[in-house]
C-alpha cells in the first residue's frame, strides 16, 4: 500500500491497542446559533447523566441540524478526550475552549482514538447497546468558530483528530461510566486514520481506493466517494470498466434526444429569459438535476448547450441570455419560441460537479453564468460546509433568477457595476485557504482573470474549475480546448 508520511506531531502513543475503555461523558444537543454568527448548529452538546435510549438514528434528545449530518451511518459520534490537551498546547490562545464536548461528540472516552479504532469494529456499550464504526467524521468550518482558530477544521482533518461515527446494531440504554468493549474487529487494516489517509491525502493509490470502494462496513457516503474516484481512475489508467467499455462515459455515449414542450417562458432580466420544458413522454423515475448539469437543444440547424437551473429529467428549467451577436440560438429562443412549442432536447449531463471533499467552495458567476451555479448553491445551503457565491451584474435591479438567489442569505455577494462595486478577483483568491475549491462561469475575460490571479498567487491549479458553453454545430470534427482545469485539448465530433 506504500508508506505514509506525516508532518504532524508524534502520535505513536495513540496507536496503543485497546479492548476496553470507559464512557467518561454522554452528551446530546439541540440546534442553536453558533455564538457570534448566524449559523445554526447542534454542535454544542450538553452533559447528560443518563440513562438515555440509543436508537437507530441516534441518542434520545440529540439533534442534527443538517440532513447530511444524520442518518443510520451517523447515529452516534465519539471523540478521544486525550486530544484536547494536545490541541490546547498547540493553540494556547484558545486553550480554554479545548475541553470535552468541544467537537460535538456524543460519547467521550480517553483511550479509543482514530489510530486504534477500525471501520467495522463492533463495540458494546454497557449491557445492551451494540455499535459499529461506520465513518470518519468530516470536520466542517464550524470548528473554526467554536475554537477561534481560523483553520481548525483543516488542522483536525490533516492530523486525523476528527472523531468517528457509529451505526446502531442493537438499541438500548447507555449512561456515563458504562464499559466500552471491543466485541469484534473485521478490518484491522482500516483504522479511521488509515481511511482518512486515502480519503484526503494519498488519493491516487488504486489498490487502497479499490478496497475501500468495496468495504461493506464503510458508510455509504464515503464508500460512494471511493467508488466514484475509482471510476475516474479506470478512465485515466485504462483499467477494465465494463460499463464504460460498453457504453462510454458521458462524453462518449450517443446522445439521447427527446421531445419537450415549452411549459413556461419568463422574463428574468432585460436580456435574460427562462424556459421550463416538460417531456412529452415522461419517464417513471425522473432523476433530479445535479449541480453543474447542462442540456443540448436542437434549434433548427443549430445545437446549443445551456446550463440547467433546476428540475428533473421530466421537467427542467434553463436560462438564456440574448446575445447581441447571436448567430441564431439565443435570438431564436427569445424571439420565436413560445409556450406550447415543442423542442428536441438531449439528456441532462453533469459536466461541472462540486468537489465533494472540499473544505470551502467559492463560486464566481458573471451575468448568465449564474445558471451554472443555482443548483450548486441550493445543495451547498443544505450542507455544513463553508461557501460563498459571487455574482457580477450590471445592476442589482437587473439581476436574473432573484426568486432563487434571495433564499441564499449571506452566502450570496452581489457585485454591481452600476454601484461601482467591482469584484476584486485577486483579492478574493488571495484570501482563500489552499484547500478551497474555486468555480467560475462567465465571460471569457472573467475566466482569464481568474486564471491569471490563481497563477500569480500559485493557487493550486487543480482547485480551479471553469465552465463555458459554446455553439455546437453539425460538421467535421474540430479541436476545442475545454476551459476546465485538468483537461487539455480534445477533439469533439460536432
């Protein structure tokens, strides 16, 4: 599997095996606002004397603010109390904040930690309860606020002092003082720490990714992440992937065209209209539109690509800006297409997805480029992750899709040319942590400015992503360079 290199303090003492430990504290919490912010969270877990009932989805009286923070694979969280003294020594200015319960854990114990607890471990708590280790905890930005350390979430992840989750195998009651006992160890190789090594640091180890993608006791969230990563490796390394070999990937599969009727047409701004299309032959199991999706539309002798604002494979919405230099696409839609007309539309294709492992997302949109980010922003709003959307417009009075954007709150930053509020791209990128993912969709000059700023500041190239659609015309193959990090020139048959 290869050697592992770490630049963190010596954690070798944490690797001491354990068979029993003691439940020092039991904690639960309700959703409240993080002090000094407007951020809702249930991270503040209060001491409970017990006994408390442990059920399939968690501990009696405990809440998860965000949907993705809960579920059977994240029913209970544990953290090693021995970490707190180390954190306090490393960050003396916040020493008073590093105390048991600070990471939002339900169970507090001293010996068990990420280096001696393995995925799949079955742990008895007291006489009744049986838990199984399911997932490493993925720390989020709220730790930065909680401990008043700007990059606490990143430090926690990099040092694998994150805590871990359990699923509940047998329900029952627990109380402080209960014995924690290792009942069964299924995967001694896969400590929580080792999984995080291949999750966050050594991402290209094919053998490790392959094994983790098929590890049944690993929670669905990370198992699917490794499965998706493995699919990308198959493409890049040429390994056998039967589905791809037989059907091709999204770029190679034959286009599937269907007829849609125009169900609604709406003026969004002076030069932007939205169109809602409904399938004439709907499918029984429509797929929800994912962030970064687009469709191709046949317009007489032209084919044009448009970002999908929302909907599913039976009913979807796009936004179209009237181009002053239009060669027929946007002008045809604006001037000639009306409610009730029928158009032929290709499949919904996810071409500009969010990076699932990012600690922070920064979305930069110019004008109609906002259509590429509305589904992404709506998804990010449901997650515990730091993100911001910068929208550059001529005027706030002429802002498209306000009905969607008004729900984003402080995450949305509008830069209006009419108000003299221009986006300082260099300042924006220069202030980001290196593990931030940056996405840009807008005019070519905006994307060039983002590229230049990232290069001047040595911002990781692989963390900068671009999306730009151009006219697709039937004809001989020609070479185009896709403005998306990590992709060079490719030949597309149009």
